[in-house]
C-alpha cells in the first residue's frame, strides 16, 4: 500500500491511478478516499487521479496528534510533494473543501490549475446575513450538541447524519447506508471531535475573492446538509467559477450521479 509520512511522522495513505493532469480528491469528515470509487476509473482514462485518506481516516495513521485543519492542509502538500504533482485540479467534498481552503491559505496555488468545490460552504454557522450554514440553521449551541453526541452516542449521530448525505426524499439502499455508517465509525471519536471543532471554527469567506484559479462548483439541488443556494454566494465571491447543479443529488453528487459528475468534471478539466 502506498504511504508517505507526514511532517510529524503520521503515515498518510493515498491511491494514485492513471496518467495525465492530476486530479486530487479530498473526502469529507469521517469518510475516506474509497468514497470516490465510483469516479476514479472513469477519470483515470485521461488523468492521474489521486485520493488521500486524511489522518485518522481510512487507512492513514490514527495517532491522536495535530488533529487540525491546518495540519490536514499540510498533509495534502506532503502527498503532492511526494508524488511531484503540478498543474493539479484539487477537489474537496464537504470537509474536504475546508481542507482545500486551508491548503490555499498555507501554500497558495503554485501547484494548482483549478479547484473543485463539492457541496460545501465556506462557513458552517448560519447567522444574520448568512443563511448557508449546515442544515441552513446550525448555530454554536447546536454545534456543541453535536459534539456532545459525538462522544456519547456516535452510532446515534451516524443514524441522523448519514441519511442526510443523500438527496432529500431519496430512497437509499440499506446496504449503501450500512457501508457508509461502517466506514464513518472507523474514525476514532476523538479524531472526529477534534476535526469538527477545528473546521467548524473557521470562516473562509474572506479568502474567496483571492482564489486565483478557476473553481468548479458542483452542488446538489436537493442537499439536506446545505439546503440553501450556497453556490450562488460562492459564485458571487470567487473571481472565476463554473457551476454545475445536480438535480437528483444531495450532499454527495459524485456518488449519487457518478456518470454525470465524472463527465462534468472531465469537461471542466478539459477546458482549462
């Protein structure tokens, strides 16, 4: 298995498939690189597709150290430097996009040709003048309640959150739901808690106007996690964007509509 040590020695697992312009995909909170299995083979026909298990997730090291979003941004750079990747299309799903924001803040866009935002907000809390929080209404008190449940009843939290990853009103195959829950709960409770605290405290709205590469906004029209049109706020703030709305998807269009997602992403990369 391919691993590379992070700056603090934690082993980072990655997968690299295909050749060509690199597409690097970063998974969401308590997920892992295998969630992109419906996308890798198609995209790897013409590109080098790299997925990374963030520390504490998947097959990467589970050391309870440096569990911050800044460190995850550094870990992405560690893997890309190890693979000598340049001209990269860097995509982030959910928390993965928060990792991308941290990467941009730390390293800029010297390695990048574009960014892909998969159904994510730059700020998790809803407040006056900003309606694009988690579930459209997350506030600090609700976030604390999530944190308490994370360490008290992780399974119960998954029973609520995992179905919400899919389109509002969708019928989800029980086998799929169980696989998602099983993969999510392999992440240690304290890892999940630390990273939630870290990324929920960040506000990346001031960074958006400074992103100097094209950004693809790939959002689900029936997202339960972000039920507002957050893509409109992103498009208004980021200098260069393309927007693709997946009408039959929720928070996970790469999984729910993989054929269209793969085609749209490949077309976006082809226009760069």
